[in-house]
């Protein structure tokens, strides 16, 4: 069965499923409310879109240089960078790593590129135990279905369907409590985190300046995946590049606002390689696989090149009237909705997937909502045009040639219109029936009625004096065309790295680098405004259900920590050596406590009631905590226990994200810790009917004590 037939069958079935449509629409309305609220926090959302678009345009225009810089910086920190020209090579690279490391059990955070190369299917056939750990992806894996949506993989399922699924697959008792369903998944997945040999992630961004990858999430599953297994593999498309670390100050809140309607997601983590000297946890090996897989073909299409700016927020899906009725599974592709309809013909073949570009109302809502201003609805039109230019449909071509000939011959045209008028009453009788030759169109639409009087007859009825005739040209205008790009010449290369870089160089031969870096002042002019630091931090932290205590001095902070221990019934806490932790934890008589400074047993750490850490900074603008593998006592201490407690001095409170990234870069220079994370609120998920549940995989509580 062709991709088009499969698509039409699924779309027809789901469009007629009114329960499915109502469920999707309900979820979308919750998203619209949240997105509108978060956009309102920005001083200038539209200008923020312009800055983000210009940044991505500059990054893509200099893609060759940025990827080379990324590789150099990442390699210098012990990361192994691989280049994969296509799906098959990417799978071979990953298999070779797993075999060499003798991996058996694999934990995977949300990785759209792995769906693109069908990685799970190949791993499972080879005998590997692979488990998705994003809640929505885990549910879809249990159903043996692909993700339904970029951001909300199981948004089409009801609570009862998920409960029934867990009862069947996990042998749990049925429940209509979304928190209990979330905790069921948490308990099952926790054991896999603790015993997995390897973790596989994707990335939201590649940071050329530092050789880091940045991962945005809410649940904490990627944090755990990057902390516990001994081997780490990140599969990332080559288009994910951002030039500077400071670019994240703009892109992180924009991605969250456009994707989920949050001011910022709970965890925004930059990884700088495997465990570094002096660090206590993290993988022994980190591999990054840079994937082309036809992205350079899209790069060569100057008309649609900006589709590579996509940050996978899913906003275009959420506003698309087609997606809202047919759902994500109908598409049969990794990337659904408007952006998927634009890029899939490039990635998988124009003729096989051209029907996606036709499945659009061309309303333009996708273009209007895209945070990086991709011209989506015009790209859909361009794909339609290119498909016809590349391989015209014989019957369609014949019909248009006959039409062109008729309108160029007045007598034929007049006879045709008269016959159409005579046939119109008959067509009304058979419209949308099996006898109707236009049934595919008229079964959901009404054929427009012909005007009672033709333009020519109306013109004659005006009784105007005859006008002198002018010579006219019968030459048809030539429409511009930009077929899907193909290499201009054979590229000679001995390695995939050379091949991909040569493809990029050739694809961009029609342009030149257009570097753009938004200044801190430009970012501050569009991001949420900052006024009074302490009240604003408190309000933002508490909005995302973190607990904040501003204490008068160290003694008051020590008393607050003792109060928290009594209130929450802590029996054992974990902490690391540091100025603040020594002053408050060690000197306060907490006993027993686990000191993770020189290492720890992961099962013992997981059993602790709280993990108490220091941090690098607090951010008033978002209510966030900035910490690294150094200030946070490693990777796992701040994410594995159920309660994360952060200790901070008042002078660590900064106004905004630009100031936070500036501080981090000044403090560490080129000697970055292997993890830098921005934490905003406790772990959460909204994968079950868009109901927010805390403690999806990471801490159920986040408390900040400042003095």
C-alpha cells in the first residue's frame, strides 16, 4: 500500500472519530491558554521571533564552519564525534559502539532522530533490551506505536486507555488517577535507569562555541539518562547548530513558550562530554553522531532552506486545522504537521510524499505561529509545484492541456460553457454518488454553480461602441521553478565527514555566511522584564511549584533546613562538600547522611529522601537555579532523590538569563564542567490528558533556601 493510500485511509478513519477529535481539541485549547499566558510575559514576542530567525539563518549559512568548530571543541573534551551520511551508517555506528562496550540494556530519552532512522526496530531485532523513558514515549512503546506529536507523544489517549494498557502490559491495578499512573511508570523505569549499560539521547541544540549539546525537557528522564549509564550516545541532526552558548538565553524560553506554553521548561541541560577529571559521575564514554540523511539536499534548496531552522517545538502542529482533525499517526512519518509535510518530501522522496503538501488548507496559521518564522505554508505550495514540474501526472496534464486549448479558442470555450450549463442540473442529481466522476471532491464539498450570464454576454449587454483591437501574445508565462536539489557534480570523499562537509559547501555555494549574534541588550528588550529580584524570583519559582525561602542569615537558613527535615520526615539525606553545605548540613547534625563528594552507590543515593546541593546562580527572570556538575555535587545528586534542596547566598541572585550565561562563561572559561543545567521547578509531565503531575522521573519537590 502506498504512503498516500495509507495516509488517506488513516485520515478518513480518524476524521470520522468524533471522540478522537474532541480529545485532541480539548488538549489544544489547554495549550493555547498556556501559550498565550507565556507569550504575555515577553516584552516583545514578535521581535523575539525575528531575533531567533536571524540567529538560525546565520547559523545555517555558516554550517560548515560551525560543525567543524563543534567537532574540535567536543573532541578536545573527550567526546567522540561521528559523521553519518544516512540512516544505515548511523545505525552501524551505534551498533559498533554498543558491541564494543558490551551493552545489553539501553535507556532512551526522547530522540526524534532515532525514530527517523528506525533505530528501536533494529536494536530489538538484534536482541538489545531498549526502553523509552519519556512517559509519553514509553506509553507509545507499550502500544507498539510511534509518537503521536513532537511534544505530546500520547495526547490522543484517554486516562482509561492508559490504565488499561498498564494493566495489560505491567500487570498493575486499574486506576483513574493520573498521578498514580505516572508513579507506576516512574517505579518501573527507575530500575532501568539504575541498571542500564548505555543511554541514547537526542539534542535540541549543538553549541558550536563550546562543543556542547543542549537538551530541553520537563520530566528529568534525559538528566538521569546522562548521569547513570557508563556509555552515552547522542544522535543529532546537523542542522541543530547554534553559534554561541549565550544564544540559549533567547532560545530556551522561546522553545518552552512555543512548545508547551511554559515560561521555561524544568530542565535545560548542556552536556560537555563524558565525566571530566575530578567529577564523580557521568558516562565514561560519550559519542555524538551527526546525522545528514538528506538534510544537505534540503540545504541546497535555497527556496526552502529555512525549514532547517526548525527547533521542533510542535507549535505549527498545534494550530494546523488538518493536524487537529486527522492526528499525528495519520501522517506515517517521523515529523508530522506542516513542518513534516515540508521536510519529509526532501528526506524521503518528493513523489512518494507529495500528498502531504497537498493536505493543507494553506491558511497560514503555521507560518504565523512559528517561533523562528519559517515560511511553512508557502513551502507547501512550492512542494506542490516542484512535484508537478518533476513528474507531471498524465491525466492531470491532459486535463490542463485541454483546458488551456479551450480557453485559447473562443468558439470551443463558448461551446464548453454552454454544455456545462446544460449538464449542471444533471450533476446535481448524481453529486457525491458513485456515478459522479468528481465524487472524490464533491463528497465533502458542493460544486460551485455556474453564473447565469457569462462575462462576455454581460459585456455585450452594455451596448458600448466597438474598441480598436490590439495584437496579443499567445505565449504562456514561464513560472519560476526550483526542483528539489540534487548534487551539481559528483563529490569525491573518502570519509563520511568529508562527504557531508563537501555537500554542505556545495549546497551553500549560492550564498555566503551571514553571521548574526543577538546582543544581551537585544535579548533583554524582548525577554520578560525584571524589576525587584527577590519578589520576582519568589513569584516565578512558586508559579512552577517550587518552594522558596529567603532567610535573614545563616542561622535562620540552618533553622529552616531543620524545619524542612521535620516537615518532610527525612530519614537520610545526601550532600556534597562545599562552603554552604558544610555550614548547613554537616554542622547541623544531620545523621545519617550520604557524602557523595568522592563517589556514591547509586542505589543508596536513590533511596535518600533529599539531595542537598549548592548552585552557581539563581535567575529572577524565570525562577530558575543554575548549577553545574561542580557546584551541584555531580550529575545525579540533584535529580535522583525525591526532594532536591538548593542552598544559595543572596549575592548569587541574578536578574536574567543573559546575566546567568555570562556568569557561567566567565567562571569556567574553557574548562567547562561536563554538565551545566538550568532547573526550574520540580520534575513534571503533562502527557496524560495534559494534566500536570509532579515527579515524573526526577524530584517531586524542589526547595530553594537563600540567605
